[in-house]
């Protein structure tokens, strides 16, 4: 379709109330860009022209290089002024290397280079009118020069290798080499002043330490005596163990007390439900049975003399029937003699309860005693905790001063000899390669031009897509079909309107 066809399709869709927002696919990108080819080409040419102009304005710089070997020297061997703690300790090689790098990159070294070579020689633009400038203006220019040197100087190290590599960039190859060599010379001088700082005479310090040690001993003894402490650390450890033992005993005692109280409560509940007296035994009344037996014997005796239907026999039968009926109803039976005594189960429960009550009272007393003991131990511990900072300070002062006084005389001679040797040479620094005038410069024209080409293409594509997506119409028949949700059977370009 042509542009007019796209517009006409969109107009018809809007009139019919259909969805007019086009749906695009991956195949619609090229038609969109081709539709805006003039705009894309214009943006590409403009951005590329600007990038090429910047690339051609890049100036050539010259890189002067040098390297320094850093080894472990006397300046990094620890020699304590007092005591032997960590004597002879040396840092790691990477730590030594990092220390030397920090000295190399310090602003003081750069200021020394500027004083040695002159500001006009290193940075001609900043050197113009420097002699006639005010003091404030001079300091500003010197600060700018130091910042510029930091920007041009590159210091690199490799982990595990005791080598420092230096690069200095400048538009003048001779200036680059001269500045780098001057930087290394001034670095060697400046590091001596940093690492070998003069110290006060050690003999005077030894005497001062002896006087301070005497004062520390007196204060330490007075502290222990005034607080009734023989050995602070031993007493502190003993109190901790004693508190742990008492606490464990109290926990066990409380557990037993809870158990005994629970058993007492259970026995009290059982005792209230038990009778205090119970029947020991009882007799059964056999009078009715005996009477019945006698009547039966009497009937047998009468049968031996009378006929069964005689009046005496019938009278005895009536008595037997009446008595049997009474026995069957239970009206003629009753208890005989009974004996009542103390309930043995009740007595056992009461005995156990009395014993457990006594145990509960004893456990409560033991718990109270243990609580008092724990409070006493805790108070003593708190007292020692309050005194501990003061004790630690006194002990630390005594230990440090005693160790310093013990070996200070030997340290005097060793320190003086080591300083004398280190001041006369750079025993751990060796210049592997001094800077020479670079013959070939470096330029960023090609990378900048390539970057400009990429940016121009990206910017042109983005602008073309944005413009194509915001214009009405359908770039392809497939886009029209997706948007209108109708099959596109054919497409034909329209002639432009006259």
C-alpha cells in the first residue's frame, strides 16, 4: 500500500468504529524504516558528522613508561621502641607495594616535581603569567597542575609481582619522559622523609618509662589493698564457678520443691475423700434360719405320730411357710455384732503427707539460703566488674612499662644502627627502567570514529522507528489484517490525489 492507502484505511476504520491502533510484527520494522528513509538518512549523516568532527579534533599524546622494583627493606621491619612484642614482624609484599604506590601518588611528590622543573615547563598554559600572578592565583594554578598530573599519571601493579609500572601522558614526548624521571627522583627523596622520621633519644624515654613504672606499681598495690583483693583474676574465676554451682543447686532444689508441693496437694485431696474409720468385721444373725430348722424338725416329729392332714401338722406347716416368706423378704434378717477401727489407707496417706510437708519446709529453707548466697556472690561479682576497668588499666600499664624498661637499652643501639643504614641508601627500591622519550604517540581518532558510526546508526534507527510508529496507517498488509481483524485478500497502491 501507498501512504494514501494507509491513511484511507485508518480513516475508514475510525468511521466504522473499528480498532485503529495498528498491530506490528517483526516483519514490519523494515517497512517502517523504509517509509522514513529520508529522516533516517538525515539523522545518520548529522550524528556521524558530529562524531567524526570530534574524532578529528583528538590530539596525539605520548606515553613515557618506567618501572620500579620494590623489595622488603629495613624501613618495613618492625622494631618496637619498648618490649619485644612482634619484633621483626614484616608486612606482606602486597602491603609494602601498596605503601610505595601511595607515596608515589601523593600530591607532595608532584609539587616537588613542579618546583624542580617549573610550572611553565610542564604545563605551558598554566605557566603563562605565573611570575606576575598574585599568591592566591599561584596556589590555584599549582593545584590545577597537580590535578592535571594526577590525571596524566597512571600507576599500575600486578598482584604477586613486586613491580610498580608508571605511565605519564603528555603532548610533548620530551616533557613526558622528563616529568616521569623527575617524579621517580623526588619519590626516592620523599620516601626517606616519610619512612625514616627522626625520633627522640631512647635513653631519655627509658628513664621516663622507669619513673612511670614505679608510679604504676604503687597505684596497683594500693588498688588491691584498698579493695581487699589478693589475686583479681583468680577471685573472678572462683566467683564465676561458685555462682554456676549455686545456681545449679538452686534449680535442682526448686524442682524438688515443686514436686513435693504437688505430691502434698494430691495427698491432701485424697485424704479429704477417705473415711477416717472403717468396719473391721461384722456377724450375721442366724435366728430365723435356726427357728426354721427347728420347725422342720418338729414337723418331722409330728409326722411320725400324726397324719399329714392333721391339725398339728398343718399348724407347723403354716408356721414354716410364714417364716420362709419372711426370710425371703429379708424382714427377719439383720447384722450381728460389728467392730469399727481406724482406716489404714487414711493413716498411710496422712503419714506421707506429714513427711512431704516437712520436706517442703526444708526445701523452701534451702532455696531461700541458696538465693541469699547467689545474691552475695552476684554482689561481689558486680563489685569486681566495676573495679575491672581500673584493674585492667593498672595491669596493662605495669606490663607494658615493665617490658619496655627491660629491653630498652638494647633497642637504643639497634634502632640507631638500623636508621643510619637506611638513611644512606634505598635498600629496597631499585629502578628497573627509567623513562625515555617516546617515539610514537597514541590517538583515539579511530575508536572515536567507530563509536560515532555506531551511535549514528543507532540514533537514526530509533528516530525512524519512533516516527514510523506515531504516523497513522498500516505499513504492511499483515499489519492491517492484525489490526482490523479481517483477512487481507489483496493490496494495491493508490494513485496520489490530484
